[in-house]
């Protein structure tokens, strides 16, 4: 048994293919999927998929990259109404909180986590937001969204899936100020950057670290994962992104749609990490499945 602890079958690229994607995952021994939201719309879809497929559980949340949409909208509104952006931030965060609470309360069997949420300072060459820049204003919105969503995980006893890209300090600063948001054994640094500060913090507070397909081609990451105790690791694909080797090389140059990673690739990642850490594959599968079950409080077997 393997669990993909982070995938996006709720993304457009998998539209009308979810049946086949799950069938291929099960064939590869991946029989449980955590489908993660990045905005309100695809969080709702993650929950709907969890209602249809017994293999799926859902995470709901707004990704820091998509916080930009809320900020943009608020800026145009401020120009019309003359309201301050600070006031609007409070209002917007409250509205999003209400919508997430509604989703969580309506589907207690399906929703196991809040995510993915956090901080992102990366400059994306391809993004739907043409004007996006990493400003102090934007970071303060990311922070407000993160705090609100971490509070939701804490208050509803859900796991917290943290996305961090090039923003370790922003993230750790919040935890230093708000120790009430540190949820031991209920938090994962998803697609964890190879950073000693994150590893140290995770060890101290018993967080889990997510390892993805990029471990098969990113040497820095592979070296980092070698040092992470097995008791802290969970496997994830972040599909459709991060297709692992050897398929990554074989499919180079194809359209994104034709080189999308899928939950089945957790089996490839498991193999690679077992070799990397010099442990038996059966042991790696057993421990990472146990870790994921603990993180998401998964108890009942897949139907
Ligand atoms: Zn992410
Ligand atoms: Zn993701």
C-alpha cells in the first residue's frame, strides 16, 4: 500500500481522466490519494472527488500564489470605494475563512487537511497573473491567509499542508510569533526545500517532510533526503508537476499534458528513496504509509 499525500487530480489537466488516473495509480499499488486544493474552486472539486472515489481524501485551502487574485481585486475595489487595503484584507480573509469553514463542516468524512497554504516568493515565468510582483503588501496578504488557514487546521483538528517556496524565513517568523499554530504530527512541509532550518524545525516539532519526483534528478534534494529520518518522510507527487526520472527525460519536449506526473509515480519515488536511503522497499513503504496515516488521521481502510 502506498499513499500519494499530495496530488492535484482536481486540476483542469486531469479533467474527465480521473477514472483512468486512479485506475493506473491502484495498478501501481497507490491506493490512497490526498487531493489538495489551491483555490476555493478546486478545493470544492477536491471534496467532490472525495465523495465519488473511496481512494480520495481532500485538503482545502488557498495557495499563496493565488492570494494574488484576492489582492488584485481588493486594489480595484479600493480605487472605487476609497477603503483602505488593510481594512479590505481583514474583510477578504474573513470571507474566505467562512467559505472554508462551510466546506469543512459540510464534509467531515472527506476533508482531512487544510492546504496547500503558506508563502511563495518565487518568480513564475508562466502565471495567469501578469502583474504579479513580490511586494511587502503581497507578503502581508500571504501571511494573513496563512495564519487564518493554520488556525482553521488547529480549530478543526485537521492536518496542515504547508507550501513554501523561497520563503523559509517568512514561514519560520510566523511560527516564532504564533507557537499556537505549531501542530506536532499534524503538519507537513510539502515538497520540502533542502534547507537545514526546515529540517531542524521539523525535527523539533515533529513535522513531516514531503518528498516528490524531483528527488530523482535534483542532487541537492537527494542529498538532503538522505539525512531525513524515515520516521519523518511522506511520499507525494504534486502531480501534474514534477514528473520523476526516467520518464522526465523520455518525455522531454512533449506538451505539458503529455508529460504530466500522476499519482502512480509515487511507486517510482518510493523505489528511488528506498535505494537512496539504503532501506528495503517494503520497510520504506510501511513507514511512509504509517507516517501519512498519522499525519492525516487515516484509519479506515480503502473500500
Ligand atoms: Zn506546493
Ligand atoms: Zn501542490
